[in-house]
């Protein structure tokens, strides 16, 4: 995946460049068509807004209603007015800022690249020695039904990639264009080679809430990829996710990004574990672990293109399923692991009648988890990782386990 950084906010995904009457002929027919197109656009926008307002109901669909309210109230600025500072030096040009972001994120990615490469090579050799099972769904061509389903699920109003193709363009294609796109996808699927444009993304830094705008670490990199590649990723993800769920390969302790599972399931299971411990006069020590992601000026300035050899761009349809596959085996490494997970948020606990024994057992599990994270080049976010004690004893609850 090649990445280019762009300073500034993401543009609206209209997919069309600005149009000015001076750039075209002044024939009366051309001017009349322009006025008609503008009138149709205004009428369509008014009708769509009326449709949204008619369906604005806090009782039947409160989530959608409050989401619209938040979007209308939110500030459009994605960058602070404060300039970026690197090593005590203030960056005064947009190009310098874009290059600084590129160097920062490629440095973060490459810090563990050698260790990651050794681990990947060793794991690949281990898997090559295992007997392989050929699954038919990974060797058959995509169907028109899969493509139409992926087009329906595609999110509208998103910024296009460098090719300028928007989701709206793809969703409004005719039968001939859809069949041509399907042939392109099947040819790529059969040959195992993707166009370079599908592997190139523009990364826009978005300032995190309550973070300093002058610090590079305060920004979340958002990748803007090709809309054409997102469609085929969605089709591949549908097959992969179905195979993992149907085969029972996903960790039962994981509830993130899975159908019919949510944080409520994890909360109920953990609450039941606490109740069971209390019924046996036990104390529970739990640690909530957060893993670090290896993840309003509009000036249109880009950095140089640099390769990215680790991870997937944010926004990829394959992100969530591949992350579940990547973080699927902690229980195999730590057999005594009492754990519930939601994506990269992990809660692990130990219970015992003696709180010191429970703490020691939990510390051993955390050491194993730390080794597991080091092995796969992940980091524990110590600033967001916290612990808690659940007990009927006031004396135990008053203890400070950090000391």
C-alpha cells in the first residue's frame, strides 16, 4: 500500500471539479442547459432534505435523529490553527507539514518492521507445514448478486480517492458498466494482481479531541482510498467473514465487529462472573487493557508517496475481519486467561478468596499478554489501561494494588 499525506480536511465527495461558465462556450443552448442543471440540483437537494425532515423522529429512530443533530452542530475544522512543531522547530509551510506527517507515521510503522518480518516469516513456514484445505468460495468468481449487494452497502457522501471516482458514480452505473466492472474484479481475483491505484491512499491527519494541535501524535491518520477498491474489498470481506463464522474459527471471547454481539453481551458475562465469585466468597481483580493502534486548512498540498508494508488503511472493509483474525489466539497462548474482548479492548480477571493470590495470578497473565503483544509488534496503552477490584470486603476495596 502506497500512502501520500495531505494536510487539510477531507473534501465533500461530489466527485466533480468546479465549473465556471467562462470555461465553456457562451452559446445560448449551453447557458440554458447550465441553468436547467442548477435548477434540477437545487430541486433535488430540497426534496432530499424534506425527506430527511419527514423521517426525523426521536421515538422510532433516535439514533439516526441524534446523529443528524450532531453532524449539524459539529465544527467542520479538522485541523487546529496552531502550527505543527517538530523537535522545537515550527513548520511554516503546508508541504513541510505533509512531509513531517509522512516521516512520523512511516517511522512509527518501521520501528518494529524487522521484528515483524522475522515473525511473519517464521509463522508462514509453520503454516506451510500444515495440511491445507481448499475452500471453494475462495476460488470461485464473484457473482452479480455479490456486486450489487456491495454497491447497496457502500456509504454515500464519502471523499473519493486520487482517481476521483465516488460511490455515487458506482451506485448509479447501468447494467453494461456493472458487468464490465464485475469482469475487472474477477480478472483481478483470478490473477491475484491489483491495479496500483487500488493500493494507493491519501492519508489525511484528523486532530483528536482534546489534543494539542502542534503535536504530530495528536492526529489520527484517515486513509482515503479508491471507491472501486472498496467495493471489491467488501465482497472479499463478505466471503472471509462468513467462512470464519461458519467454521467456528473466531474466538468466542471476542464480540467486536460480529453480528448479534455487542458490549452488552460482554458486560452481562462479566457481571455474572462477579456474582459467581461473590457467591463463593471470592474477590475479583480485573484489568481493562487498551491496545495502541499501530493506527481546518484546505490547501491541497501532498507529500511524496511512500510505501506502507504493515497494516491496512482505516476505512478498508477488510480491516475489522483481518483484525479479528490477527487477535484471535491469546487464549491459546495463555490457558488460564479469563478474558472478554471487544475489538482491541480487553478485560482480564482472576478471582480468589485471597486477593493477593488473585493479584499474583493476574500479574502472570499480564506478563504473558505483554510477551504476546511484543511477539506480534503490538503495544499496551498504559495511560488507558486501568484496574478495579470487586469485593464485599471494605478492607480489600480500600487497598491500592499499585503499591
